[in-house]
C-alpha cells in the first residue's frame, strides 16, 4: 500500500524533501547487510510505499506540495530533480503569490476555503495513482500560518473526502525561545483542530533535534538543513519497510494502519513521540560497535525517564513498584507513563533481541495489558549504514510538558488580548480561541492522570 | 512573489527614495549576474520594453530590457524631483509617475494636507491605480517622508489615508523622519503632531527615524576610518552610509550618507521577501508579529554591522558582536535605549552566512539583559535570508516594538505645547480652508492617548508577574 505525503508550508516542504532523499539514499546507497533477496524485497516495498515508478525514469515521489508563496516550492522541486535519483511530479504542487503571514486564521479561514478545490484535486490525482492507498502523511509546522492554519483545514478536507483512510500528521514543535511571536496561538489552534480530524499526531520538537545535532552529531554551526536531515533519518527509521507479525514472510503492506492499531487505542490519546538510537555522525560509524542489550537498555530508560536522546539520560528514574495500593499517589514524579509503545529494530541479529523489559506492566497505564500495549517490528535489513538501530514510537506522557507549556504561554498572551485583533480580522473569534483552549486542557488532563 | 510600491513625498522623502533606488539596483546587480528579470527584481521593478519607443508593455520573463521603479514621486516644489530626473537615475523613473507643483507647502502641514491634498487627490489616486495595475500581486505600499515640513508631512499623510480608502487590503509601511529638537523649522512640532494623528489611525507600521541618530552613526564611521584603527582596510561598498558601486558619482551630497542608512534599512526589511532563505519572512509577517495592539505600531530599528573589514575570516565572536550591537543605544535609528525599556516584541532579520544555531545562541545570550512584557517572554520573530547585502557576508536588522519610543513622543508633545499655549504661528494654519482649532486639539489628544498606552504597559514592567489562572477541567 502506498502513502501519499502532503507537504505544507516552508517547513513541510523542506522536511518532505529531506525525507524522500533519506529514503532513496537508504535504498540505493547502502548495502543493508543482508541477503540479496532481502534487499530486493525491501527495495520493492519501499518503492511501492513512497514512489511511483514510470518506465525508465527516476522514481517520482508520491507527494503533493502546498505553499502560499512560491520560493520554497520552486527550490524544493529543482533540488530534487537535480539529485538525479528521484524527483517530484511537476504538476503535483500548488502555490500562491502571497504567504499566510504567520496568521493561522489567514491559512484556515481564507486560503483554505479559497483553494480547497485545487488542492484536493491534486491529492485525488496522487491517490488515484496508488494501486492501494495506505493513507495520508501530512508534514507541517505549528508556528507559522500556512503549515498550521491551511494544514489544519486540509486535514479536515482529507477526513471528509477519505473517511476510511488513515491520516497521520507529522508536526514540528517550534523552538521554545521563539521563531514566531504568535507561535503559541498558532500551535493551540492547530492542535485542537487536528485532534478532531486526524488519527494521530507524530511530533518532532525543534529544541530536541537541535540538541541532537549539537551533542550527538557534533555539528558546530547547525542549520535548518541539519535539523531536517536528522528528522528525516528518524522518520525513515519508522517508515521504511519492516515485518510486523512474528515470522511473517512479507514486508508489512499497511504501515499507517499498523501504526494506528498498535499505538492509538483510544481517540483521546493521539500524541506520539519518537526516539531513535544510535544517532551519530556518519564518519563515526566505522569505529563504533553496538550491542543489542546495550541499545535496548538505553532505549527503555529513554522511555521511562523521558530523555530526548541517548546522552544525559537520568538513570535514577524507576518504574513504580508493583503491588502498590493506589496508582496516582505512588507514581514516581518524573516517571513517564505509557499507553502504548512500538519498538522497531533494524539490522543484524534482530530476531534474537530480548524485549521483555518493554513488556513490564509497570510501564503502562492500568487499562491496557502489555500484550495489547506493546508491539515490535523487525527487519534484518540495516537502515542507512547503521549496523544495528532501534526506533521507539511512543504514545505516552512524552509531550505532556511541552503541551502544557505552550498552552500556558498562549493563555497568558490571550489574557491580555494581545494580537487577537490580527485573528479576528480573518474570522477567528475569541470563542474559537476558548474552544481550542478547552479542548487542549482536556487532553492535558487526560494525559496527566494516566 | 509579491510587489511593493514606494511613494516618496516631499524633499526628504524624495532624497531618501533616490538613495533607495540606487542601492536597490546595486544590490540586484550584485545578485543577478545573468541579467534575467526574475521574481526578486519584480518586487520593486517593472521590466519595460522600450524598444518600440515610448511606454512599452511590461515584459514578465527573460532578459532585462529596461527597469522601471514601482514608485510614485510627489513634491510640491520642483527642485528635488528635477534633480533626480536629470541625474544618473533618470531612466529608472517613468515620467508619468511624478506629481509636482511649483510653490511648495511653506512648511505648513495644512497646506500640504488640505490644499494640495484636495487639489491633487484625483491625480494621485489615478497614478496609484496605474502602479497597482502593473502589479501581479500588490502586497505593500512604502511611504517615505519627513514629519517636520509641509509636503512630506501634510501631503504624505493625506496619501496615507487615501491608500487606506482605495487599497484597504494592501499593507502601509511608513518610514518617517522625525525632527530633532534643534530643527530649523519653527513649526515642525505642529506639523509632526498633526501628522502623528494620521499615522496612528491609518498606518499599519511606522519606522520612526531621527536625524540625530543618523548623524551620530555617520560620525562614528568617520571617526573609525580616520582614527587609523582600521587603516585602509574597510571595504568601501560595505559602509552602511556609502553609495559606492551605485549609479551616483563619487561626489556625495551632505545628506546622502544619512539617507543611505535609511535606504539600507528598507532593503534589509524586504530582503527575506525577495530572496530565498531557510526561514523566510514576508512583509505581512512583520505586522502580524510586531503589532500586538492596533495603535502600537511604532517599530524602533537598528542596523548592524555598519561596515565590514576586508578581513575575510569571520569567527563566531564577531558574529556575536553583531547581535550585541543591534541592541546598543548607538545603533538605534532614533534616540532611544531599548535595553532599559520594555519590549513588547522583537524581530531579528538576518542576512547572509548565519545559521539557526548562531541565532539561537545569541538570543539565549542576550535575553537575560532585556525586559520583555510578561505575556510575551519569548517574543522573538526571526528570519534567515541567504543573500547578504552588498559588501557584507552577513547583516542584521532588529525591529523592536518597545516602550522606548515614548520619550520621543513626549518631547514632541512638549515642543508642541510650548508653541500651542501661546498660539504661536497658529493663524498660518487656521486660515486654511478645512482647518479648525479642533484639528489641533484632536491631534494632541491622539498623541496623549498613545503616550498613555505606553505608560500603562511600562507600569507592568517591574511589578510582580501574576499569571492568569488556567481553565479547570472537570475530571
């Protein structure tokens, strides 16, 4: 089954481009450390998922590029075409002349309805090119105007037009110290609207990726390109083909569906975080060796202690002791409770890895058993030159603090009514803000009492 | 890509405008080596086919034939505009883009606004419409004028309200040169306050500039060059005050250096909208992020660096120095000290070889020494444009919505009241048709209200931070 990617706004288009490049590089450039047959299977599954292949031409990404101003899209299209290894469909993009001005209301209430037909036509065309449609993957940032506002509108349209398809929104959480002054308003409005139409929200935080670039990747002058490449690597480690069933002989054909099934058991809980191990500069790989027990131990502690990367993990945090009387009073303070977790293993000896530590019931909330809450996918095919690598997609309290922080700051600003006139100008009233705040406080509350 | 139209009014407006067009051509020439008319050029210039003689049709793609500025030149005296039309930039302006008269406004806001406004309304409106028709997607009008005189101040603000009526969807950015205390025009306080009311009501964003600050910057550069500290190692084109490399001959007029600073301000402001970068910022984002309440739209600007040494290596320390300078008192374009007042919002527009980590590092470093209002503690808007200005490898424009504009306004009010209490020179205004005493009282009331709004915000500065309670959800 194929995934149609919708790239929204500057951020969405820049990341989307890195994602397709990373996936292509993984398939073509690296050996994979497995049998030829395995490699070919992987190659075919990946192709079907992300690309459409015309006869003798380069693969064409299954993507729709949307932006309200032309500079980024034209750059993205040309850089992809120049690579020679893949490209976008020349007709599969939509742009306007004047951007959304960082204004969610402009993206949602003005650009959305105005361009709905044109954009949905492009999406329909891409969907029809798929033999079997596996769902939609939208990439957007929350801070700006197009990705966030128009993105929320387009997600709603996707839900209306494809009621039985899976929709996964990939969201970029902006830097805490500001890229856009009204980013907290835009974030609150985006999240509350997406919660209604999307199946799950997969989040990457700029601050976190920035730290990974600085501390793990040793990059001195970090650019957005570096950040986007790390994000693309992490996404690739989740979405490249894997075997989902134990001993299954074919690569899973339904990645989005499988993801939703394992990770989103209840519609109130849709926030997914992503962790990846190991992460290092490419030139270090030749000198490093990894052991599965070590990787798994670190990954588990990253989950429990809510560590953002494999350095600086707090090893003091432990799960609550079994047999305690009341769950909420005896939970250790910094412990990260999970609803569901998915571990993806790639590379050598994945079949022999012991994941029992992830099946510990004390990691999970009480209303799911570990059999239901935990899943593992594997493939012997190594990813992107890492001999062994593991990814964790987690529906847990990972994003509780960032969410609480964003809502808090937005509320502070809203109390003084600052900037609200910029939104009411385009049809988003104070009641709409209040509705969004209420919806998110509900989500925060639900995650807090896990 | 969007287009912008520049409306330059009065002597000051036209002189600054002239420098702007010269430096804009220089900037595009440096970037656009192949002579192709691209989207970046189209934001300020039309490409006109003049081979067939007269006013040819616009050419939208392909090689540059003849560039025409998207501008309207308005002056009620002929001297300045004539000089421009006889100078090296004469081909850049269309003869139909001019509106001139002979006798000037006599440093009288009422003459500029009421008399000439009324007289030339139709003509101005028609030429604006023509300019707008040549645009694919018109986003912004830039108005350049001074506040202290008659034409720039009076007719300039008339054009502003005309723009709001005729083109309500298009942004109006105003660059206003405020008079200094020792201004030689006695009635400049009247003119300025009358104009302020119009700016309060009809402008989307105002960038106030004070001659004193420009003068100080020019002096600072002269001292640095002449003191021998740098010797001859400063790149001439990199001086923010320089016209080197432009169309103008080397012999510069006295105000040229100061006007070049303003021209560079406008170029840097629009750079991220014209050129590519990893984090773009369009003009509509400026107003969205920096104007939290409709009337508080006065932005204090500062430009760094003022010059580049010929030394090619730029270690991060020097880059960090650029950020520090942007917040120092002597780089601001009005006499104000933002560091000791309250920030409502701040934007950093970076050009050139600077990455997001440099930006983040400097924001972290400078944040503790700045006061931000309680509901906007991380009130930063940032943008990264890959194309640096001519002669530099990187540059920074900082725009601050900060209560440090208050002293400027309060002084203006004081100077106004000194004259008004004695009714000095009032008759020159009141005998103009359409002017009454109420015009004055309304204008000073508008200014007082604005000052009061800033006062209220300042009052929150040192108080305890009380966050409003969050919504409670029933579990």
